[in-house]
C-alpha cells in the first residue's frame, strides 16, 4: 500500500459505523425510524424531523452522477490531475461528495445521470474511501 498524500477523515463516535462499513466494503447510511427519511452524512438525529430514533442500514451501492468538476490543477497532496470531484445521488436518496474512478476524466465520459456503483479505496488499515465508478452492465 503506497503512502496516501491526501488528508484523511478522522472517525468520530457519530461516524464510526460509516467508516467501519467502508472498511468492510459496505456503504452504510442512516434512516429515521419515525419518518423513514434516509440521510447522509452520519449524525445522531434525523435532519428531517430531529428524531433520535435512527438506525443504520447497508445501502445498495448504486448511484447516479448528479454533478461534477474536473480538477486540472496538479497538487502534490491531492494526487494526479485531472481528477473528478463529484456529487452522486445514491439509489436510496441521499447525495454524497466523492470521486469518479475507473473512467476517463473528461466531459464525454462523465455524463450526468450515468449509473454508478461504489468501490472502496483502502488507504490504510483503518480507512477505506468510498468512490464511484461506472456501473457494469
């Protein structure tokens, strides 16, 4: 495993389930047991109704590309350029910021609403980052 140059997330008690899921190859979200709202990022209460009656569930890992930019400016601490910085809409409803991988980083390849699937980049023994690639089939 090569040295990872980018800043890494620091799991907290509120986000530990999410990072443990990524490490296990699962995208874990939260759902309110009172109003059924599904959300990301992790937090101990529902952003829709403020209930603390929430549960963790494993998402499908499917998404569509909502928005993106292609960063062409090389930065030693953020890897090679160009690379995409994207927002995806998860099949379960929430949106999350991520990177699109395993495809050319061009407007021709990165089409809005294109189907995506999650993949995990293991950066060390504790952190695996969720990224998305074009869905197969």
